[in-house]
């Protein structure tokens, strides 16, 4: 996974999760934590998607701390709606 901070197998600090991501464009690889809402399942992420309001379902990896000191999530994949 190029560009990702690899998850630590001995802790659960950073893990893959289902989410709804708010973003004007879907061309980034990482998103600030305040733009990401973690949900319990893929179905819940798809149900909460609102493309007209720029809310997109995704699978993300995180949370992680960026080199700038911000909490970010890395995009694993966009889910089809």
C-alpha cells in the first residue's frame, strides 16, 4: 500500500474501517478526520451516502497522524453507491 503508514499488527491504533467521507472532490488519498464519519458496516456506509451533498461511502485506513501533526484517514477504496 504505497503512501500509507502500515498498520501495526500488535495494536489496534490504525485499522481498516467503513466510513462516509465528506469531500468536494474524490481525487485525494488521505482525508482529515473531521471529514470522515466511521460507520459499522459497508451497508451503513452506502445507505448514508449523499453524493449531492458530497458524502461518499468508502473503506478507509486510520486514524493516523500526518507529518503536519493532523489526524488523517487514508482512502483504501471508494464504494459504489
